[in-house]
C-alpha cells in the first residue's frame, strides 16, 4: 500500500501549473487544456495526474512539447530562461472549471 501512496504523491508533483495564454484559452472550447509539467514526466503519468486532480474527468489525448531555454535581456544584462515541458491535454465530458475566464 505504501508504494501506491508514494506513486500518488509523485503524480501530484507532475503538474506544475496551468498555462493561460490567448491560444490556450481559445483551445478550451475544444476541451483542450495546457499545463506546465515536469521535464521527466511521461504522457501516461500526465494523464493519470490530470484524472487525479480533476475527478470524474477522463483524459482522451495528451500531447507534449519541450520548450527549450532562450536568451532574455533585462536592462543591459543578458540571461537565459529555464527550459520546460508543456502538455496539451484533451478531456472527455464536462469542461474544467479551474480557469476564471
């Protein structure tokens, strides 16, 4: 049982935050939601994490995109952004109510 609890705790750490952009808000009409996820998360783990975070919803499809770091200027100094991974999740059933738009 402790292995199952450890696996559940790992799933809670898969999704970092939801990404809200003009394009992602428009995609919510097609039941597609965009999340920033851990870089080492697999599609299966992402699907399980979304189903765990939003009970009663079933994940239909998961697409992932690796976002490489890029150079950014702040004043006269240059730096780099962190690389990340995002997932576009298509769900079946009722729309998610976590976005306040």
